[in-house]
């Protein structure tokens, strides 16, 4: 499984906080957190795809 339930919940919470945030610095920090989480998910998915090809 590429996306765990915990990761999905964290992504949803981050998206909600990003949507509601008005402070530019906090907004940027939240976007960075979401980007890191998405990068991790992409790496997991790529590893799964690589495993399936082997």
C-alpha cells in the first residue's frame, strides 16, 4: 500500500490547514510539510512499481 491511512489523514489535515491559513510564513511551512509527505508517497509508489517489475 503506497498511502497509509495515517498518511492520508495527515494529508487531509494539512490541506485543511493550508486552506484556512492566512499567515504567509505559516502557509509556506504547511505547504513544505505537504510537499515532503507527497514526496515520501511518490518514493513509496516508485519502489512498489519497481518491485512489481522484478
